[in-house]
C-alpha cells in the first residue's frame, strides 16, 4: 500500500509535513538575513554612488553593474567554491592543515546580500534624490547637526520613499533563496526535491513548494503593503 | 595571471553562448505570444478567462523560476496522458523544458508590462482619436498600441535582460549553456574566481548588447521627443 | 502699531553684521561686498528686483549659503570661516549649529518636515537640538499654535494643510526655538493671493512685539508699514538704505523709485 497524498504531506511517520515546514523556515530565515545584509550593502552602495568624488562613484557603479548584470546562480557558485578555497588557504597559512568550508547558510546569505544590495543601492539612491532639499535646509537652519539631520529627517523620509521598491526586492530575494538549493542548503526547494525523489511524486512536492512560496510571498507582501500605507499617511491629503 | 587558462576557459564558455541565446530567444518569442494572449484574457469581459489570466500571472510571478523548471522537467513525466502523447519526445528533453519554463515565466511578467503600458495611454489622446472618428481596430492600431509600446519598451528591455540572466538556471537540468559549462569548470578546477570573471564578462557583454539594442529601438520610437537638429 | 523710528539703535551691539560679504556662483557675482548690521528690535525689509541677490544675502546670514568672501558676526561673535576652493567653509560646525538655534528661518516653500505632524514639527528642534523637556516644550508649542490659529490642526500632516496654514505653522516652528532673530525668505511668495493676508497678519503681530526680523519680501505695502528700516539691494550691492518714510517718500534714490514704480505697475 503506497501512502496517499494526505499521509505524504502530514506529520505522521510517512509524512513530509514537518520537514517541509522546517525547510520553509530556513527559506524565510535565509531571505530575511540576506535582505538585511543587502540593506547594509545597499546603503553603502547608495552612499558611494551619491558621493561627490569620482572614485567612490565608480566603485559603486562597478558594484551595481556586476551584481545586477551577472546571473545570481554564478555568484552563488563563486562564493561557494571560491569561499571555501579562500578559507582553506587562510587556515593552512595559519598552521591548520586540511580542507575547510563555510556553512552553506552563511554563503547563501552573503550571496543574496550582495545581489539584493545592488538592487537596494538603486532603491535608496533614487529615494534619497527624491528628498525635498528645503526640509533638510530647514533642519540645518534650526541648528541640527549632521547626525541628527540624518536620523530625524533624512532616514525616515528616505525609507518611506524607498519602501515600494524595497517591497519588490524582498519578493525577488524570497524567490532567490531557491538558488541556494544548488549548494546544498535544505531550504524549501531542496527539501521538496528530496521528498519528490524518495516518493516518486515530483508533481506533488514541487507543487507544494510552489504553493508555500506563494503563501509566504503573499503574507509578507501584505505586511509590507500595510507598513507602506502606514508610512505614506503623512503624504496623503 | 594565468592567461592560457583564462583563454581556455573563454573558449569553452563561448561555445555555450549559442545555446544561451537560443534559450533566451525562443523563451522570449513564445513568452511574448503567450503574454499577448494572457493580457487580452486579463482585459476580456469573460470572467473565467480573466481569472485564468490573473492566476497565471500570480503563479508564475510569485514562485521561483527554478521551482517552475523542476515542476516541468520532473513533474510532467508523472502525468501518464502526457507520457503517451506526441509531446513527450519534447517534454523529456531538458532543452525544451527549459524553454517552456522560461516562456511561461516571462509571459507572466510581460503580460503585466503590457497591462501597465495600456493603462499609461492618456485618456485624452484616445478621446481625441474618437472625436476624429476612429474606433475599433483602427483606433488601437494607430493610436493606443503605438503609445503603449513607447511606454512599455523600457520595461520590456529590462525583462529581456532578466531573461538572458534567467537562462542560467537551465544549467541545473543539464542544459550545456554558459553557466552549466562554468559550473563544470569550477567544480573540476576549483578556480572559481577566474571562471567567474570570464563567465561574468560574457553575461555582461550580452546584457550590454541587449540594452544597446533597446536604447536604439527607444530612440527610434521616441523620435518625436528628440530635438530637431538643423 | 510700532512707529519705525521707535526702534532703538543706540547703545546696542549689532545682532547680525556683515563686512564685505561677497558671493559668486561660477562667474556670476551675486553679492558684491555687503556691509550691513542689524540691531536688536529692528524690523528690516530687504527689497530688490529678482536677481538682486536679496535671498542669497539672507541665506548667507545663517550660512545656508556659503559666502565667497567677507566676515559675519552674530550676536557680537565672529563666525569662524576658513578659505575653501571657491567659497568659504564653516570652520566650526558646533559654533554654527549653536548660533542657528538663535537665528530662526522661515522659508518661501514652508519646508515643514512632511513626515511629522504640525505639533511634532514644532517640538522637533527644541527637544532634539536644544534638549529641552518634552512636557515643557509641548505646552509652549500648543500655546504657539493657538497664537497662529492652528490649534485644531496640530495633529494634521503638512500635506493636509493649505499653504497659508503651512506657513503659519512654519512661523510657529521658528518661534518655539525662542530665537533672538527671525529671518523670513519671501514668506508669502509661494502662497495663493487670498492666503497672503493671514501670514502677513502673524508677521505684523511679531513686529509689534518688538522682535528682531529680517524680511526678504515683495509685499511693498507691508514693508512700508511694518519695517523700521528698508535695505534695497541693487545688482548685488546696497542700492539704498533708510527708513520707509525716507525711501518711499520718493526722490531719495532714483533706482529705488524706479523699482517701486515698476512694481506698482506690474
């Protein structure tokens, strides 16, 4: 007797339910970590690109060109293979012979951070350019030092203007985590693949993975939409 | 710098470029036709058609392309009717599965671009055409579509670039395009950086050519915005 | 109503003074060496055709615009400026930030912070720059809003207010800092004509209180009635200076008379 669909997806001894949920958790964790690492890179990239000096602008341009123009999966491979080579060399030089590698979760988060950071660079940059110069001047005219201007005026408004673009980038990041299956991270797609292989039910398990991606995307999208509407309130009449 | 190695890598990777271009080209062609159908269905008065179109867009934009590729490559074989049909010789080939997945994926994004572009057509210009006695196909062919095309072309340009990048996922189901060859080189030589630099340069060159082409098309389409040189 | 002559100019050191203030944008010289001083209690209207440099001059006084040359004294203290590539630079940001809390500015485009309510706009600088207590400043801010007639709109966002209301809120925001000088940069120029009056009324009340005000404006009648002194800028230089009676009486300065007559026609 082969188990039916419900047994396969359930939480019983023959069910993949628990493992799939756990993998969904890994997907969400990788997406969140990658997105916020990307915010760090994005803010840095935007600062570089907005610089009045040529050299930082060129570095910023180089960064966004590479990481937006090269397929994400190549970047994942670069960090996976290149990262372990680099770590092994450093360890061997430090007197620890043998072969070393970084956890795939860390590599995956860095890869997603670098890619989404390149897109977030553009989001923050164009949001910053939309700021009203007069309002910043008004702060300066009140004697606000630079850090206060940044924290009280520039940051909140930049975030507000960048939010719609950041929402789109978040959706891309969520889907990009599926690429980490190729380096062995047991996220949703890889777990579904394992289940599909051992039960010979690929349609069912990849279908479930697709549905879970849709649900996660929809729910986080609704939350971000709510935040967007909340932050947009001051600008509505 | 190990030039002989780099040149060897370049030679091998360049042999994958035709396949990369085929995947992108066929995917875009089939996806474009499908996108027009989906966009028409989404705008149609028949509710079930509209629902199908909306579901299509939602599913293919809301799930990772890699999941779609696996569903098609591994999943379709599970359907006995398909296995017995004339389509099976195609659908068991990674190459055709990749093209099908790319086409379905881009059709969802492109349908949205079409919808947005049609929405961006100014009401006033359509009314002006109606006032001049235009209607039906004539109105669409002479006024609505040309204006929408000018609105949508830039976004479609980025979609083409995304598609060129997306062909790299076909590597996962053994299609020997540029990324697949890169992966095999990296995992056999462990010289990730060198291979990455060459592969990255190839993709950047391809996307650069695409954006150049799009810019040219845009310039032609938007000639009415250009300043007349005397 | 204050008589213009009432402003006491004796025995007080200047609140703001400039010596040889110059400013150029590229090759265009906008200010060609301005010597100027304002004393406590003076209401000075700065008039001039567009392009005369009057707004630039006002913005140089709190260093929103960096002069190319010259010296600036605020409350008797010389503001530290050092040479830069094509303009002077602030030598000591702390000093400038400290002085700016005492020199409030009202902008042509109001420049209320759009992510804060009216009340939050008023409380922002006193709380975060001056470090005053929230409770204390809240009371003062509410009183100030009552004064400019905006109590009912205190929780509204700037985008929800009319231009006149925004400018009154901006004036209130300047006042809660308890500044010693108020700078007005064309405060009514961006307003619909029917909203100008409400802003001018607030400014007139402030002048009557004996506040020190420097006003760049195109409102001739207002300048004539309210100012203790008129500064007429003409092509980057002081073209004429004096009481409203002296200047508006005519015959004092032909360029000024021409400016006024052109203005009355236009």
